[in-house]
C-alpha cells in the first residue's frame, strides 16, 4: 500500500473536469485508488464520490493506492497532482 499526501494547487480545487481526468487515469491500473480528506475516504471510481469530498484549493488530501501495479499508478497520480491539476 502506498499513501501520499498532496496539497491541492488548483485555486478551484477538484471539480468535475479534474475529477473526470483522475477517474480515467486510475482506470488504466488494476490497483484500487482512494482519496481521503479528513475522516472521509472514497474510492476513485465515481465522480460523485470525488465531488462529495468538496476538495478546495489549498487543502491537503491523501491518496491511497493498493494493488499489483501500485508503483506505476503512484507515479501517474503524482504527475497528475503535481503538474496536470494546475492546467485543468
């Protein structure tokens, strides 16, 4: 299991467009990917799950990755949160 914290760099937080991109990204991997904000943890398989966290810019979230290809999934998700999220 890989757990990594990210500070959301997008001023708009995670809304529909980045949520859709993140779901598409995680579907490329067999690993189960979850997001955690505060006490609430949701799987990254539904836009409603992600939007229910109401993640705003500047907040810290944790990404939890568990499975056979968790290393490569972690790399791709790291790239999303450090580079691509700012552009969406």
